[in-house]
């Protein structure tokens, strides 16, 4: 079984790519909805939750873990790997490298939570992969919460998206990196503002390919999916049709 987890609903965007790439694998998705969002928490708080969830998933038989959360990856993926040296761990990091390689203007933006924006890991990604590309890091407080509440058509959210994206476009940004898995569900709003001036960069498919490479025998199961949550698991099930994730709903055991 492959364990996938996030602070809440955001990691479902990664799970969708995983299910498509590994149609016969068995998955368990864990949403830490009792502690969402992670973006405003300290590294120590995030590490405690990541280690607790990792222990739970290992105990129920997961032989591979996917940290489907940029904030959790930045704060705690190294600690998780150290705690479970026998279990492969795949993290999710902002697509700085592909964005820097593809930009025509030499300017890219990264949309993140507050915690990711301040993380050493993001600074290292920019240093190692951006080269001479100019990178604008834009924290987006509240966006993940809007996704958790399924408030995707909230006018206040649409207004905030415009306020944050238009100045980036005016600076010549032509690639916008989605630095939080929740933001994948905001792609329609982002594209309404960006139009043809900038392309979105999401890494869900890259995470799925890396998981494929590491899955080995775990790729051959019965295609089952378990959904778990630290609070209000019924909301997790109810969110699937609202987020247009029918392919996941069809596999829930």
C-alpha cells in the first residue's frame, strides 16, 4: 500500500495523478484536517504532525510514503526519512527547475504558503535551480483555507487572486509555480487572470513519475483506495465531486 498525506484536501490533486499513473496500486490518503492549514504553523509543529502521520501510515502497512504537501515537505521530509529509513519517501517541492528552464522572460513567480515562503528548502531550490532567472516569491495566506472550505467561487478569493497575480504579470513573469498542492484547484481562477501571459507550473505529474519509479511490487495491487482524516472524514468524501475528482471517488473502498 502507498500512503499519501496532506494537511487537508490539497494533496488530492497529487493523488489524482498517482491514481492515473499507478492504476493497480492500493493507496491510503490521510488528510490532517484537525490541524489544517499547515502554512501558518511553525516548523516544529509541522514536524510533529508529519512524524505522527508517517508512523500511523507505516503501522498500517504502507511501504512507500508520498508527502503531498509543499509545506510539510519543506519543514519535515528529512525528519520523516530519518524516522523511517526502510521506507521510500517522495516529497512535493515547487517546480522551480522546470519553470526556470522554460521561462522566456527570465522572470518566474512562486505562489506559496507563508511557511514555505520562509523555508530554507525553498531558498535552496531557488539558489540551485533558478540560475540567473529572477524569482518572485508570493505568499498567499488564506488560499488553502478557501480550498478546504470548498469556497472556490468566493468573490473575495477571486479578488485576492487578481491583486496578487496582476503585479507579477506586470513585472514580466511568464511562469507561475504552484507552490502548494491546494493551489492546483485554483487553476481556473489563476488562468482567468493570467490568460496567455503566463503558464502555470504544477509538479503533480512529476511526483507521480517518481512514485512509479520507486513503487516496485506496490504498483501491483487491487486498485483500492482508503480515505482517512484526523477530523471530519465525511467532508473528505463529500469534497471529491466538488473538486471534480470522480476518478478517485470511483476507487474508494
